[in-house]
């Protein structure tokens, strides 16, 4: 009888640890770039009279195209942007934060003018981690007044050649807490009750709240200075090996989804 009671007490004592270890969220997840649903709201760019104007950007982005660092106001991720016209079909850009490079890109429009390839290289301001990749766009509208083929409206159609570190995120559930971390130094640890918690390493997000709305469904709300900037819902399938993430950017008015695979 004593042995039975001891065994029963051990089972009870170990239950929380077993439960936490069996969380479907625990582990590192990697984005499957072949399973991305892109936003149907186009990126709108304008090049004319020696100026670049990102008409679809959340914050005002109007700078000279002379290749020099131009100051930006109101963008939490970028202090300056340098735009260089390479030729009639090619534009290069370099963004900086605090004087340090955070992003470098090259846009090249095809000879027929109907598609564009964006090659990017991002450097994390947190730890210097470098991520790279390529996005392909299709043209949905021309800019009659534009002086460069990059001018116009574009929709993303494909992402490829993305560096491995750019695609991974790690989750860990411990009790009523969910922890998230990326290779680039973004992280949070928040109760899964919808209460705000600090977001670390993301200049555009000050707090985050997470909430379980189903057995394997996690909703996240990101805020900056109390204002919602984005929302997402991560749903893990029955196999526990795949998760669909549906997202919405409240500031840009864009939304989409992607699939992650547990590593």
C-alpha cells in the first residue's frame, strides 16, 4: 500500500513537468517559403524629379535619389535611407539606424517591365546577425510619370534563397508563460492570458500579449506605445509538426499567412 501511495504521489508531483514538456508549441519552427500567402495590397513606389516616394509605406518616406543618407522621421526601424539609381531598371537602397547599416537591397525590373526581383540583406541592430533572401514581384500598375522602371505598383509572388537563420523562431511554454525568441535577438516572455508584456529587440513593438484560444491555437497582439500595430494567430495541426500563421499589419492595412514546420 505504501508503495502504491508513493507511486501515486510521484505521478502527481511530476504532472506539471510532463504537461509543460508536451506543449505542442515547444521547439524551433522554420518557415516554409513555398507556403506563403501574400498580401493583396500592392507596394507602390515612385521615382521622378530626382526623388523617391514610397506611397505605400506607413511612415512618410520621400528622399533624394542621389545615393546619400537622407533623414527619415517617424520610422522606428530606420533613421536614414540612401537611394541610388543604378540604371533605368535598377535601384539600390541602404537603411541605417543609429548610424549603423540595418538593411541593403537591390530592385531589378525585367526587360519587359512586368516583374521585379528584390534582393535583400538585413543586419540585426541587436546582435549583428545577417539575413538574406530574394522576393519576386509582379507589376499590377505602371507609373506614367515615373522616371525608372521600378516606379509603379507591385505584388509579391515568391520568396526564395532566404538564409536559414531568417526563417526560424523558437517557442517554449512553461506553466502559464510563453517565451519566444529569434536568432536576430527579438524575444518576449508573456503570460498566456492576454496581458501585455515587454517585447525585447523590436524597435517598432513595445509590448506584446498572447492568449491560448484553443488547444493548439495562440493569438498574439503587438503594440507600440499602447496602439495595436499587428496581430497574428498560430494554429498547430493535428500532427504537431506543422503550424499556420495568419497575420495582419494594422498600420499598413496588409495581411497574409505562412506555414512553419517544427524542426
